[in-house]
């Protein structure tokens, strides 16, 4: 639990906590007292209209200007549209994080402002605002829970589940997690097809958000096809979506699919541990942190979704609780591609080599 510690400059007592780095030793995590961490995150949960408007303007204006540049370039050659389309995809990632914050009610202090900006940025990112917000709330409430997988997460099997699966199910799992499928085909399916239909479990407001978003997208696509021509528009939009979708899925993947992540079953699952140990601190170069709107501080975001993205870095730098989380760098994050299964005995994500080793041991024992 907590021991006494010197008071901080803000006059609140800082908890003396266990080491909660992503390389923490195996075993049930020590549970942080909710009152203690809530007191910490409460300092950063305030929204700033000035900062939100500046972030929105510094993202939307360049994004629309890039589309104008794309239009001018298309008059000369479609090849010339590729560089600005790639850059537009990067800005679309930033727009999605703004949309994401609106969904958590953290971007503006006004709920109405969050809902309006959330719907607009949702249309720009091909995502129905209310429907996504509902599904994403489930993700936050179940991340790292082995008994509640399947909503808003990446398909993750345990080692034992994979060993007991049929050959076709194992093939399907391999195919689903193949980089080409995961970072190229899956984003296209999610944003262009999956988001066009409401979940059977969705309520009225969520269903209507899908319908309204589809209507706006139909009008937008018709207008852009009239301006560019349907073929060129589809090609350019595909490049923008490919860059944004691949980057977005990669960020989400690294945020939860790293070696010493956190997965538990039943009552052993703990919200605080799932946030601090099951969500990574992805330490990106400054320019990539800007385009991803500081979502790399994902351990803080999962602990308190009400902290707007423009407060995450300050929260991390000022509080010892978060500085103990071991960062994942851009280079070291590539290793995440080798992790596919949760090993419940060793309490870490492992790859195919580990599974083959276990299978060989089982065959020898038989």
C-alpha cells in the first residue's frame, strides 16, 4: 500500500509506491489506493478552451490547406499528390486524438462543445462519434481483462488457448495478426466498412450517430468526387487513410501489446494496475509526439481519461507515480511485432518460438 512521503509543492502528500515499470516482476500487482491516485490526476483534469481551440486550429487549418495543395497538384499529376496526401494522413492522426478526447469529455469543459467538435472530427476520420464513444468506454473498462476480451481491443490468445485451438483457428489468428493485415487491410476495413454499421448491441443514439455520419460522408464523397473526379479522389483519400490508419493502429498496438503488459482474470483484475502496467509509455520523438497529440503517455490516459492530451506530458513529468513507468522507444517498439500470445504462467507476452518450445516439451512428455 502507501507509506508516508514528503509533501509536494502542491501541498498534497505523494504516495510512496511500488515500482510499476513495464518490467515489474511477475505476481499480483500491489493495488494503489484510489483516493491517492485520484488526488494526483485531479490536478490535470482541467480543460483549457484556449489550448483546445489552438490545437484544433493548428490541426484543422493545415489539414484543409493540404487538401487544397493536393487539388493543385492533381491538376498537374497524380504523382505530385502523394507527398501532401501522406502529410495529410499525419494530420488526420492528430485529428483523431482530438476526436478521441472529445469522446472522453476532456478536450473542452463544455459537453456541447465536445459533442460538436467530436461529430465534425469524427466525420473527417470516418468514425461515428457516439457509437465509437460507447465502444471505447468498454475498452477502458476491460483493458487487460482476460475474461472480457473482444470489444475495442486486438485479438489476443493465451498460449494454452492457441495450443488447444483447431488448425484453422490458429491460421486465422496468424493471418489476423500479420503486419500486412493488421496495419494495412484492417484499418481500411475498420474505417471504411466497419464503422458504417452499428453494433447489434448499440442503443438508439449510437445507431443514429452511425446514420448521420454515413450521410455526411456520402455528401462529402460526392462533393470531392465532383471536384477531383471519382477515381482520383478515391486514390488520394486511400493514401490519406492508409497513412492515418496504419499509424493509428500501430500506436494502439504498441500501447497494449508489449512484452511485460498486464492481463488478469476475474477478481484479480485491477483497474489501476491495468492502466499503469497494461498501457505503455511510448516515448516518441518530439515531432511524432506532436502529430500523435501526446497519446504515447497512454499509461496516464488509461488511469484518467478525463485528462486532456495537452496536459498529459506535464502530468507525467511532475508526478513520481508516472515517472516509474519504463518507456518504450520508437526503436524498441519494433520488438512488439514478435509478441502474439499471453503466457499466463510467466505473465508476459511471448512469440511463436516460445509456443513451439512448449509444444515440443508436451510432445516429449507424451
